[in-house]
């Protein structure tokens, strides 16, 4: 009888955890700001592996001379990248350690840096697709793949759709 209660409790905890993860993503999609991100050209044979797409963005490698940098950063630091989304693609304009107020920003982790640039991950570097669909995207993408993401008020980003050669990719 006691084992049954423990099993039910563990099952409930897992359901709450998985449901919470989905709820956070849905919250971001429903309440966030939509922006278009340009991907960095990558050989499609390296870009697509199995049933997910590995993505690299222009905003993943930010030259220091292109942005205002507030503070000193070291590997593993949380960074807030303020974006200008007035043009077709969102571009970084400022990097800070403190949460920006009244600006659209994306939250990331500094993976590495040198005197000339920052290498940042945002948690949107892979996108899972239905089984077998990765090859279709690989054939059609060439070097023209954009990603529409939604960024919530906390800087959390979620991929909304892939855009290949100007066409949104819809999965069945």
C-alpha cells in the first residue's frame, strides 16, 4: 500500500514538472514580442542532425565594436542583450548584466569571449522537427534560413517558426 502511494506521488510530480515546462513555453508564445532572427550561414550537412535542426544566429556571435557593453563578463555569466527590432531582423545594440527596463531584450549565457567578440547561447539553438522532416528542410534551406522567435518580458525566447527561402515551414 505504501509503495502505491509513493508511485502515485512520483507520477504526480512528473506530470506537474512536464506541465510546468509546457506552460512556460506557452506563456512566452502568447505574451511575448515576435522578432525575426537571421541565422549564420552554415553548411546544411552540419546544420541538420536527425530529427532536429541545430541553429546558429547572427546574434550568437556579437562583435564588441557593434554594441555598447555595460560591465565586465566572464564565461558562464548571464547576459541581457538589448535588441533593435525596427528593421527586418532584430540586431543587438547593448549588452548588460542587469535586467533592462522598457527595452526588448533576450537573455543568454556567455559561452566564450575574446577581445573582439562575445559567443552567447540563448536556449534556442535547436529545434525539433517531426521524424523525417529534417532532410526536407536541408534540401530546401541552402543558406537562406531565418527563425521567427517570441521573446517574453523576462527575456526568455521560444522558436515560433522556421522560414526557409522566405516560406514558413509548417509541419503536419
